[in-house]
C-alpha cells in the first residue's frame, strides 16, 4: 500500500510521533532534511555525470522510500568480520579451537581499521561540486531547509542560505537547526520584508540549483506581498528548483496554488505523499516527486491518524488478473452489452465494444438505434448488433439486456428524449453491473440524486466537464478541488465515481479513494474515454466493481505509457491503439512483470 495523506492527517502523524511515540520533533526534522539532502546529492551527482538536463530526466526515479538502495553507495571493501583466511585483514582461527568467544570478538575488532563510510543515499564521490542556494521561511519548512543546507555543506557543496525573514522570527526546532548551520560557518543572508531581493537574484544567476524551503504543507492562505515577490524571483531563475515537502504556495489538500506558487522541477516530500501533489496542477508545480521517510514505523501511526487515499499499484492489479480455466467458454468469459452510438457517432460505440473484446469479454453486442445498427453492419466482424425500437424502447432494451453480465451505456448515444428514456430504463431500472459514461451522464444533469435510487451497481466515468455539469459547477471549479468534487459526487449518487484526467481518481461509496499515477498526455485523444468504458465493462465480468474500475484505469493509463515508450512521443496516439495494447499489458501484470520494461 502507498498511502496518501491530507494536510490534517500529516499534521496528526507528526503530532502522534512526537507526543505518543516520544520521537522529538527535532529528530523528525533532522530525518526529513537528511533524506532530502540524500536525494539532492544523488541529483547533483547524476547531473555531473552527464544525465539529460530536462526536468523529466534530471534524476533517476527513486524507489517508494525515496532513497536509492544503500548498497549502491557503499565502498567496495569487505564488511567487518567478512575477511577470508590468509588474506590481509582476516581473523585468524582460534588456536587449537579453544579461544573463547570474547577473545575472538576482540581479535575481530582489532583486525579491522576504522574507515569512513558514506551514509546510505549519499553519492560515493566527494566533494559535491555544486553551488546551492537554499531559500528558507521562518517556520518548520525553513527548519528542514537549514538541515538540508548543513548536510550539503558537510558534503562539500558551496551553499548559501537566504532567510525570507529576520532570524529572531525563527523559533523552536527550526531555530536549533538555524543556529547549527550558522555556527558551523554556513553563509546566511536575511531578506526580511522591505529588503532588496537583488542579492538573491545574483546568487541564483550563479547557482546550479535552488532549494525551496519557504512554506510546507501547513499553508492555507494566499501568499502575498514580500513572500510572493521572493517566489517570483525563484520562478524566474534558470537553475534547477527542488521544493521541500510541497512547492511553496501549493495547497496540500486541493493541489491548487494559493496565490503565488513555486514551479519546481523536483519535490522531496516527507513521510508520505500529500494529496495535493497528485492533482494535475499539483503535479505540474511539483515535477518529479521523491518520498523520504521520517525514521519512524508507519503502520502503528497510520492506524491512528488514517489516510485519505491510496496509489494504485501494478502489483495489486496484477494479483487480481487470475488465469482462466482451460474449459472457459465465451459466455463465461463475459457477456457485455454496449448501449451506445447514434447517427454521426458510430465510432464511440465501436471503440467501446472493441475495447471490451480486447480486455477479455467473450461476447460483446452493440445495442443502438435501428438506423445506426444498419450502418454498423458492414463495420463489425467479431461484434454483434441489436436495435432499440423507438416505439418499444423498454421492451426492446429488456430483450437486449437478457443474460448480460455487464452493460456499458452512454458513448455517442445522443441527448434527445428517446435517448433519455433508454438511459433511465437501463441505468435506473436494470438490476445489474453498469458503466455509465458520456451522454448517459449528461441525461442526469439537474437531477443527479436520481442516480442514488438506481438498481444494481453503478460505475460512473466522467471527465471534469461532465462531473461539473452534474454538480452544477464549471469544469475549472472541479479541477481546482478534484478530491472534494469526486467525494461530493459519490455522496450524491452512491456510485463508484472515476474522475478521468491526469491523475485519475477512483472514489468508492465506503469512503476509500485510489489515485492512478500512470498515464501521460498522449491519452488526451478523442475516444480515449470510450475505450476506458469498454475496458471496465469487460473487467466487471470477472471482478467486483471496485477492482474492475481500478484495473481498467491503471491498464488504460499504462497503455499510454507503453505507447510513449515505443514512439518517444506524447501525442498522436489513436484511441483504437489503446485497446490493441491491452492484452499484452494484462499478461505482463498477471505475470508480475513491469510492462514498461517488457
């Protein structure tokens, strides 16, 4: 599990560690700052070794802990006690086998000289050849910045700290680390309100990277005045920008900027992911995100403070993709009905149905209007078609629904009265598994509460515009608070809601939320959502609704990532090509392989 915490939960996490677990706050600050220094050191070493300079590739993606494996940074020497007989530094065997354990231990200690071993996470080469500017605020985030500055200074980097306040404003644990940095000879320049920012501009012009340590997760008000000007200077700098915890000015809950906000290339966040980092805007401002632990066991504290969401993991999805029995036949594999399409919108129905087939449905039938069904006859081979009789909408739909395991309804179906009648009959009246998308969602604008009365199980798959119309607000308002909007939609409809977009969110009626970190802009292509609808409908035939929604979202996103890896492009993907990649992705995930490496 990769938990995601809100601002209040992260504050409670720290408080519980300090007061109930008796871990001093200054220790948590030290662990956070040192972890960030480890990541920054690795970035510096990577850049000096000639890694690509664009923001997406300035540092290798680190493991979930945020730190590279320790063994990569240990010297190529034998560990204590590992010497071999007859080689220098080895321990001679006890004479006649009678030397007692205490004497043998003393001999081992005497046999090995003391040597300097870099801490795990630090690069193996010293000194760090980099000019680093750290911009600190007066609060705890600034304290983290002072820890980072001290460690980078100790590792040989040329460090200069700018404090966007008077030193007397720094108190508590932050003051301890302020004084430690200064008393060790660290360079510090105060930039209180009213001071000229020219010294900062000069330093940034000569710096290799800047560390943003002005505000952390606690910020809940717009940034104005002097501090907004400081952030403006950071954003005009040409050097690499690394934010601590969250980019200063980013709302840690909604992911929206609070007035001015730092545009970071990399963000080192402490303890756990913050939910605001996982919105499209939060991701844009944070860049690559690295998580470093705080040196405390997570499980007992999370059991007390909780978490707001989880990140979808390939391992979890792969474990739910069980191999089929050798005796399975098409109806057992999954019988899906796709109620979609209308004049001029045949493609939506075809994409949805073909995606269901590629995701493993054994039998897929397109149910649409008679004129549309006739137009499709020459376009389908593996698919079947059936018609909705406008004069007998309910009866013709009941005939089409008989024996179906799952239904996908909405793509291209139309917005007229006959389409509304069809949508109401199926969505509200059929007691089965349904994926509700596109036009079917639009028919509930002004009456979203009706969805809470629906029979069967609903999975809704809106984008921000569709969800905004359901909730009576703009798409922009939804994007400014994606998590709040999706929670409201679940409370209103009692359905599983999949809010599509960069960092797709899956919200369940029991309060759980999942976030998909995979995917890229290549998926912003016409018909991409129709493909996802068909995929989820097919997965409903063999999984419970929450698992089907999660698996569909992750596989769909990974298809975009595989296509980009194959082509090197973030544009030009056709929706139909997404479905063609699905069988290979299912096989890789089920086998526990990394789809991007295979």
